[in-house]
């Protein structure tokens, strides 16, 4: 099989677990004799919110476990790593349903946001809670007998809190309705990115697979964190870059970070380099929906050569991250785990 | 000490644990070098939302453990039972912050709802998440070494899900903005009450204390559920009754269940007894803010003798619940646990 074929097969195998898990959760609700109307509501909630993403986070659990166990996974291990992968997708759904309300977003993955759906509204908040609760139902169902069960549960708790702290910082730094660039800084951007994205997107999938592989040494988890968190930061900075400079046909959406007052890497770099005149223009034009305002911001980015700065950052990050990976003690955790991530994201265009 | 003095002392001792826990959680955030502004935000969130309730649920953990262990608690056991009590108060805060948004409520415990506070708004959703996360931080900190640690964690997960399912049923049965009494029924009311209130308010405190007391027999937990869930139902029906017929000076608020389209015991009894003419009036007047509409509903309650029906229900419940308690196998779990609850709530006026 070519690598593309095997990737497609991995996606297919992963995807097939989703309806099974959904059905198991709905069954858990049905045994309480809940009105079928409520069961159907939960089914719609799950299908609308958990499905339809790129599933990179979920797939990473399976990929990582394969590397850690030299591609020798039993059918049971394969299934269980996919369940953990879906638990991350469920966690993400929990966050995104709430994030869309808090950001007043309209669409997500090409569909209306859940809270924008007819008859849903603020009930979406409780629906987000239910998505989170499903994670612990799956963990109990599939891992209760395993010695590392409590580690999985604690890991989800910990990463959930990290992400919530990142969200808090993001929400209070860049409120959706009030522009104040003096609240932004490169350091704060780093904090936000680390907490609201890197932990659950990069560290969590690998740490879950490590538990499944029987790794117990705290040093191994520390080593994984030391590489995966900076990798996650790099990934999010790419995301910020692509939002402004990516090809909408390739990334599948038109970026609106400037309009949405996002605490993006680009604006923080611009703020650090801006002259007093440019700063005044940034203050006056950032976070506004009018294309004229957006054009002013983009022009300043151009004048300050922010794109060039990004390219330099990208090169440096590549060198620095590969260096970090090379320095990892391969007996603690296989370097290939991190190389696999690097290969997926370095110089990505979408 | 008189029973009133010892009650006051128990409340004081319980209350004193709150700032300690809050500080421990804030410290956990501070070690990440989070901006002090964010730490202060979380502190405000906790003080606004976790504090200021009657603390009945939290105190019940301590009271129950005292009964289960013949009043022989070590200082450590006392502290740990108070921590569990506060975990319930934190759980309730998580639910209430979200519930107030979903119900478009204005005030809570005499203060503005958290989401109504200046600068908060929808950030309250993420703040609710953080309150929930704190529970698992406390459980880990205080119980990690205990053999029943995973039982506590699973219990909180399970009860959280039950409550969310109850909320879902409540929200879809009685949406805040759309009156449709055909969605109501006595059976549905029972379901809603059981799931959204009884599990976390009655079963949870006792089950937590049971775990601390070293009870392992599934039959004992089943026995506790069999009494505490009906007791919780009875408590909520009292609540529905007091909302309409209680003395506002005593209950500390003016009831608005009729105005708010609540799926209350009273309206469900009225719907079951109403003539076609009365039903028409109920449909036309329920869930409206105008005192004239409310008066029509109250008159129908009077004509249908709903208050008398309630008194009969109360008498019957008292007999039935005491019967259930008497039938409990005292070697599984001491009956006194349930009697203590009965004494607190039977014929309460607030
Ligand atoms: Mg968003
Ligand atoms: Mg956001
Ligand atoms: Mg982006
Ligand atoms: Mg409410
Ligand atoms: Mg409500
Ligand atoms: Mg009430």
C-alpha cells in the first residue's frame, strides 16, 4: 500500500468507530427510559459537533501508539487507541460548541454553529456539558480494567483545565466586542496559544498513547511535553499566518482574525515593530469588519515585512524543534513520534 | 451544646474550609505564571458563584459521615468530608452559572447572575467549566492516596451526567421563550426533578460519605438511592409548592415559576384535572409576566384545589418515605442517615 492509501485506510478505520461510540452513549441514555425526543436531541448534538473535523488530533493517538509499539497492535489495542482518539474529538467538540457562543461565531466547518441551529440557542451550553461527560463514559467503558485507567482520567481533567485557562486568557485579552491592543503582547500570545491549543492538540494525543504503551516514567512525559508544546505553538503560529496569507481555496475558509480582534502572532509582531504613527493606525483599524479597515492593517503588515518575519521564524523553529527532537533520550520515548508530527506540519499550506 | 449551637458551629467549620480551597486552586493557576489579572478573575468567579448558598448539600456530607462513623471522626476525616461537601457546592456553582444563562435569569442569591456582571457576559460559560475542573483538582489533591479515589471521581462524573440529562429534558420541555403546555406531564415532571435535582442534591452527598466510610457493597448504594431519590423528588415538589404558596419573607424570594413557564408540580396537577375551559385558560395565561395572567392561573389552582392536593401528597409522601426507611436493612446502611434528611425537610417552610 502506498502511504496515501494507508492514510486513507487509517482515516476510514478511525471514522468507523464514531457511530459505534455514539450508539453506545445513546444506549446509556435510553436505559434510563428517557423520552426518545431527548435521545434524538443528543444524537443530533453529537453528529453536528463531534463529526466533520479533520480528526488530526484523534488520528494522532493511533499513529503514536503504532510507533511506540513498532506497528504491532492487536485488534483490541487498535480499537482502544481509536476510542481515545475519539475522546479527544469529543473534548474538542465540547470546547468548540462553547467557543462559538463566546466568540459570537456564525459558522463552523461549513455549517451553522450548533447554538445557531433552530431551537437550540443557549441549550447548546448544556449540550456542550453532555459532550464532555461522554468522554468519561467511554473511558470507563473501555479502560476500567486497565492499570492506567486513572492516568487517562486525570490526564483529561488536567488538559481540560489547561485549555480552559487558555480560553480565559484569550477571552479577557481579546474580547469579541472591545478592541484594546494594549492588552496584547508577544508573551501573552505565547501563553494563550500554549494553553488553549498546544496541550490538547499536541501533548494530549501523545500522552494518551504513552499510557496505553505502558510508559510510566515521569521523565518520558516531561520529554514529550518539552517538544510537543513548542510544536503546538509553532502550529498555531502557522495557523495565524495562514489566516492572513494562506490561499482560501486551500485552507477552506476566508480568514477573519483581523476583523475578529484576534490576538494573533501577526498583530503582536506588528505591535512590537510599529512606529507611533503605525501604532495609531493599528489601534484605529484592528477588530473592525469593514474591508477598508482590514486593508489598512494588511498594508502595515506589508510595510513592516511581517511575512518575511514569519518565514524567518518558520526556519528557526524548524531548526530548533529538530534540535530538541535530536536531543531527546530515545530510550525514554522514541524520537520518531515527534518526527511524525514535524513531517505533518512543517511548511503546511492548510 | 444545644442542637442549634452545634448546627451553627458545623456551618462555621464548614465555611472556613472554603477560602482554603479557593487559595489552593488559585495557587495551582499561579504556578503556571498566569497573569495576575486572570488569577483575580478566577477568584471573583469562585467567590461570586460558589459562596452564598444555603450549603445544605455540602453540609450533608459531613453530617452523613458523622452518623456512619458514630460521631467518631478524626480531624483528617472531618476536613476531607468538608472538602467533598465543597466539591458538591462547586458542582452546583458550575450548573447554576450555566442554568442562569440558559434561563435568562437576572438575579441569583440576591446578586446579579454571574453572566450579568459587568464585563463577564458569555465568558461565564468558560468560567463555569473552570468551576467544574476545580472539583477534580480537589479530589486529586485530597484523595489520590485513598483506595476509593476512583469511586469518588466516577461518582462525580456519573452524577454530572445525570444532572445534565435532567437539564436537557427541562430545557426542551419548558423552553424559556416558548409556552407549550402539551409538552408537560406528571411523568415528565418526575423525570426532570429526579435527574436535574435529586441525584446531585440527595444521593451524591450520602454516596460520597459512604465511600469515605469504607462502604463497598453495591446493595448499600442501591438502598441509599432507593430512598434518597424519592426524597429528592418530594423536596423539589415542596419547592414548587413554596414557590407559589410559601411566604416570600420566609423563603427569601418571590416565586416566578408561573411567569417563567416552569414545568412545576402545580401546573402538571392542574393540567391533569382541568376541564376543557380551564385548560384553555391555562394555555392562554401560563408563562406570561403580566400579573393579570398570573392571577388567572392562581385562580384555576384555587378552583382545582391544588393546594389541598399538595397537602395530601405531603402526608402520603411522609408515610411512604418513612416506610421505605423502616424497610431499609440497617446493616447495609444506618437508617439514621435518612431520618436526618427527613427531619430537615418534612413540612419545611423555606
Ligand atoms: Mg472561536
Ligand atoms: Mg475563542
Ligand atoms: Mg486561526
Ligand atoms: Mg434556572
Ligand atoms: Mg433551568
Ligand atoms: Mg423552585
